[in-house]
């Protein structure tokens, strides 16, 4: 396990660096899978979002291991992590921190800033839609700008900084749905589902005994930063770029020539969705031991990138048209 940024030779070219980092990432994925049972593709999507420098929204019923997954990733990646349970009475200062009036030994008074839980490298925002819009907007600035402003002064957040937020799709009473602008800040929306029979049996046997498997650190935050920089330098084929553009533009009712899309999509993904796919396909390729992404990466990642960036019309919802089915149809035409 590397201990600092010097563990990787700074003189490696990009191909050699990709091979070295790919080994660390493969080990990190294996270590995560030792603790989290099933959800292999979903784990790849979440790790890819972190490798791309973005944030992820995890949606799933209670008891599917969302909190365990986030804490495991923090350990495996060597990131300082904190968790905030969002509630309707949570105030922005409860996340960002606040200034207090302090008095020294000589009786001189001054304001001192007390950092909030957002000052970490991996923040778990649990049930983010239960917070008020005011609190959500405070987190939005931290996610987008990587700093917060208190009393006219900017405080930079640690690097790297990532938010993994969760939502419960079952109980919606007393919640505040995230506005489209904030949803768009999440690189992916990962839907976690119930495990299959074999996976659930293995999980029960492993987690209810006297000894429970604990994750071990595999990489460091410095190596993660190197990986994020490398991903932006990985080559991507022109055909794949065209496929991404076709997918995004065909998902918009304004630019699509498909009458079905024009009638059933209220609004489609913006350019940020295409940027997300450009980064994520490279990250997934590196996770899978490849130096360049392919169409398989696009097919695997498109639903997670698009499902929170497309809105169905009222008529489409009334007819029970499923968004994931539309995305699959768009993929068939784009690749």
C-alpha cells in the first residue's frame, strides 16, 4: 500500500502511469467488494464518479448498505470522511460551520471560525432531500465551487472533495425534492436495488458472525488526485465522442427528430451530461484495466448519467412510460 505521493515514480509516462494506477484501482475495487456484497456495476459507477472528480447521488430503499458503501470507499481510498444526517431543521451553519465570539486570556474579543462537517474529503449527505432548500443550497456551493463563504470570507475545502448523497425513494412525506440545478451537479445517480438470492445469503453469513470483515486502505488521496489528472489525459476515440453527442442531442426534445422523444420528454440533458460521460467512460476504462474507453463503457454509464437529467411529460408519466426504457432506446440508436 502506498503511503504518499512519492510511492509512484514521477518520471513515468502516461502509459506506464496508467498501468501502475490501474493496478491500485483494481485492488481498491477488489477490497471494496470484500465488504460490499453484490452491486458490482453500481460500485464501479460510484468509484468512476470519484475518479472523475465529481459527486454521486445514491438512491435506494433502507437497508441496502448505502452508508456502509460510503464508509468503505472512504477507508479504501484513504479519504477523511464525515457523515451528516439531513433533517428538516438542519441549518446551513450545521454543515458549513460558523463564527463564534471568542475571548482570549487578556479579555480581547474576536470572531473565530469553527469548521463544519463539510471540511472533509468525502462527505456522506444522508437523505439529502429531507433538508430545507436553504440548507441544500449551502451544500450546492460547496459541491460546485469547492469552498464556502462565511461573513464575507472564503474558506477552501480539502482536496479532493466529494459528496456522496443518499435518497430514500419510498418515503417522500416531509421531503424537499432537489431542484434540477442541484441534481445536475451530481455526476451520476446510482440506483441501488435488492441483491439476488446467492448474494444475500453470502452477505448474511459474513455479517452476522463473531468477526466482520473490515476494509483496508489501498490508495491515498494523493494517488487519487494523480488518477483524476490522468483520466483527463486519456485518449478517447472520435467515434465514441460522436456517440456521446448523438445520445445527448437525441435525448432533447428540441434537437431530437424522434416524435416519441418530442412528445414524452419535457426537458433533456444539458452539455454537462456530455462532459460527465466524457470523463466517466475514461474512468471506467481505467478501472477495467484499459487505456482507452469504448462503447461498452458508454452503455454501462449512460443510465446513471441521464436518469436525473431528463424529465418526462405529464402524459408520459400517466402512461407509465419508464425513463430507463427510453434511455436504452436512445443508446441503441446512438452506438
